[in-house]
């Protein structure tokens, strides 16, 4: 069977402060601007989960999208939704919560758990104009 990629989209809301504690307050403000607000700021995130694999001849699925949704919600979305990446989300502990770092941390949680198929891409939309992608490399 040929490999096919299926995509599930999930949405959540979370706050963060982009901040490097090794830098001075002035340097953080210069580098990160309003994203360095000491009182946090939030986003309405959209996470696209791409799973690639052969089509099962019995089900016709690469992966059951309902089961994929439940897995992603349990492992990352419920951990982040209406929380603060800097202080509330265990998989982000000690990591500067840029979108780039968030998507890599989510990959590390999800990749070992997804089956059948394999996680082939995560796309995290921070705004309607900005997203990051990670393919596990």
C-alpha cells in the first residue's frame, strides 16, 4: 500500500513570556519586544498533526483520526490549554516558550506515542499569519 499523510487540526489557548533569564532585562526587551511582557501574553494556537503511513486494507485508514485527536488532546493540548507555557506546562519546564521550542517539545511527547503511522510533521500556528513547522530532524 502507498503511504498517505492525514492531518488533524486542534485548537487551544495559552499564555507565555518569551524570555531568556541569562540576558539582562534590556536585552530581553530589545530581542523579544512585546513578547517579553512580564505579565505574559496569550495566543489562540492551532496545532496541525501530520501522520504518514500505509493505508490499512481493512479500515482504509492510516490512523483513526478520532483516536489521534484523543491522544493529542491528552498528551499536549490538555496540558497547555488555558495555561501558561512558562509555569504550568510540564513538557516546557525550563524551556524558553518560543513557538519553535513549543513545537519541538510537543514532537518529543507525541512522536513515540503515535501509531499506526508515524508523526511526519507538526505545524503550530501562533497567529493567523505566523506558524512554525517541525519534521523531527
